[in-house]
């Protein structure tokens, strides 16, 4: 009997020890939990429903022979329109390198309507707001098509990034995006495409401010490091 009890306790210890080294991520009731890289709990508005998880590894070739492998683990939430195109959505993407490190600036600032540093849940994130047609990895697009959804051709994006850990081998990206519906928008297609921080008019600034408020209401950090 003592021997059986000892084996049970040993097994429980091994399971607990192994799980402490494993990264656990899951979504429950539109809340994303990540045990590591970073540890966090993020609530996403219930109308932006969880679609699924897409993981991928990419080989980045180097002329110096120092090839890198980047592994990405992304979670997609979205609200489909009648044409299956996402009207709005949230993407939380956890990326890591097998060697080397991520450079400090994770976004291309050229053409960004807003570019600054924002504090989220006690941590500082690189932050940009931009107009674009593609802000996600290609495997995300393929994954979305398999679920019967499509990414919008033109959207406005509120994007955040933060490097994780002392070696900067990990980074988290958080995106909130909305489809730009040209039939409803008071701003012309050319104006959207050519918009810059320097040329934004008052009406356009108001649209961006309203969009950012919707973004803040759609993603909430419950806890995290």
C-alpha cells in the first residue's frame, strides 16, 4: 500500500514538474490564457467570437549562414459579415526565435497614422495605428479560409508589440482591426490610402479616435506580466 501511495505521489510530482516547463495556452468563454511568454489573461468582447488557433514555423534565411527559425502561435477572434469577410477582429500572436533575438522596433513606422509607446497592464508596448490590406501571417489567411472566413482587403489596424524575456527571443503581437466599408465611410478610398499623420483632417482624426475607443472596449487585460 505504501509503495502504491509513493508511486502516485511520485507521478503527481513528475506531472506537476513537467507542466511547469510547458507553455499552456487556451481560450475559454472568449478569454485567452497564456501560462508563459508572457503569462497573461486577456478578455475579448463576446461579439468578436473565437475562431481558432494557427501555429506555424518559418525558416528565415541569412546571407551569413545564421539561419533562424521563428515559431508563431496565433489566436484569432472575429465577427463575420454576410459575405464571410471579417467586419472586425482580434489577433494575439506569440512568436519566438530558436536563436538570435528580436530587434526593438517590430513595426514599420512608415505610413503609420500613430506611432508611440503605450502602457498596457503595467507593461510598455510599441504601438502603431495604420491602414492596410494585410497585417497577418499568410498561414492565418489560409486558416481563415478553411474556417469559411476571409480577411478584409482594406482595414484599419490598432497594433501592439512587446519583446519578452531578458534574451529578447520572444515577442507578443496584439492586433485589433476593422474592415473599412467604402459604402458607409464618409472618407474616400483615395483619402484612406493616402492618409498620413501630417495630412489628416479633423474629420479623419475624429474617425481614428472613435476607432481607438472601440479597440479599447474590445480587448481587456485581466492579468499578466
